[in-house]
């Protein structure tokens, strides 16, 4: 009896929702548009037509694999995390003019509710690993100072390193211009005289560029390669993105490289 009760409790926890409400929140159109689509056979579940868009369905993790909209697989439901190789020249904003990172995603994703947002930002002239999600709780967990997630940047510099930068960045006493609180210790890894990897645990405004400026240098190119234990895949070209699997998401919170 106890096992049966536990099974019933598990089943009751599976959320259900109306088809039209679900699809409108995912950007597929208004509820009226979705109702019309359903009536002409444009929505199927496990191969069967769903002509009534007011019908409630279970929102299970496998729903995108089972549901088709106009013959195409359903988009990921709420709770997605995606990895983008951000190109140069694009802004991490919903509202600014010019090219936006959101332009890379399917157009209907701009109308999703909850909205997809970047997890932190890379400035217009910084490329590389950028996470995006519609999960506000996950977003705040990643950017929270308490998480102490290491971010690794590759910087190409205008002038050769002088040799004292590593000690300065690691000191925990570097104070950026206009700020009252010193930076947390960061690790510098020299690649060549004019190229270095910088590992930081904070995300202050233009932090890496300002750190090298404080050391008397100028960053000419900046690329984020790693976030926690998650690296930017070599086969993910600039402008490409993909959804992250649970095991990849877990790597973000690893304290050391995998």
C-alpha cells in the first residue's frame, strides 16, 4: 500500500497545462492562432491529432520528442539552458539597437514566457562562451558571488607583459578606477608575451579589460573559453548554439577543470 501511495504521489506531481496556454507561452502564436492550427491537424502528440487546443496535457521531459507542431518537433519547454559561441559585434541585450545575441535564436523564442536571458554578459567586442536560459533561479545561482564560479578569458594584448601582472592580479588588493572594493584574487596564466589566460571569479563591468589597463596594458582581443568546469566546444563555431544536457550543466558548478 505504501508503494502504491508513493506512486500516486509521484504521478500527481507531473504538471499539466492547456495546449493553447503552453504553446502561446513558447512563442507559437496567440491562443486563437493555436486553436486554428489544432483544428486543421497541425498539432500532434504521439502521432495522433490534437484538434482541441483547450485540452490539458502532461508537461513531461519527453514532450518535445513526442509532440509535433506543423510536422516539426516541439521546442524545448521551460527550463532550457543553451550554450552560444558569441560572435564579435553582437550585444547581450533585448532592447539595444544593432545586432543582438537573441537574433541568432529561432524568431519565435523572442516571445517565450518566461523570457530567455543571457547569464551575465559579454561586451560587444568580446567573443566566446555565453549561457542563456529561461530559468531565473538557475540564472541567479550562476551569477551569484556565493557560487564563486571561475570564468576563464583569453586576452591578446597590445604590449608584452612586464612580469608583475600575475602577482598584482593574485594579490586581492587591486582596486579598479572608480571602485571602492578591491578585486578578489585572480590567476594569470601566460601563453606568450602578448597573450594570457585570466581566471576570475567575479563579473564586474569590463573587468578583464580594466584589470589589464590597471597594469598599464590594453586588451586588443578578448574571448571567454570556460565557465566553471564547462569549456567552449572546439566544434561550436561563432554564432552557433546548442542546448546543454544535465551533465553539462552540472559541470558549470565544478570548482576545478574536469
